[in-house]
C-alpha cells in the first residue's frame, strides 16, 4: 500500500513552525502522522522530526519521545528513517536531561546508520 501524504503539508508545517505558530505546526504534523498507515516515507519522517521540535519549543519534554514512533526494519528506507528518528529522539532526551536514555537512543541510531 502506498503512503499518501499531502504534498503541501510539510512545507505548510515548516512555515507555521518558522512563524512561531507552534500549535498550527503541531496540528498539521499530527494530522499527517495519523493519516499515514506506516512510517515508510521520508516526508513522514520530516513530520515526526518537526513535531518533536515544535513540542520541544513548547517545553513539553514529557511528550517529546512519544511523537517519534519507530518504523519497521523491513527495507533500507525504513532503516534510514529509524536511524534518523532515533537520533532525533536521543537529542530530545538529552535536551530533557535524560542522558542515559539519550545515550541508548544515540547508540542505536549509530548502529542502524552503520548498517545502511
């Protein structure tokens, strides 16, 4: 099944984020993420990363990691997305002061990236 993602959604979400309209950016990202059946598209990865950044800007550190679900590892694209998301999750955990968890996520991101 092909993942359908709005072509204008990510640019719109990025624009809202850059304008400081964090609620709008979060709404766009959450809508696109919920609409996608799987995490197999690099554009969807962009929504997850932008969502984590927008939530981080709102200082909601407890929500940061829940917005970065990991894809299955059935193909190289999914492995690349998983590595990128784990890297982002590690960064957000470090920003939240959860250094041990951050270290584990970053180590897993590196392991995944080396396998590509």
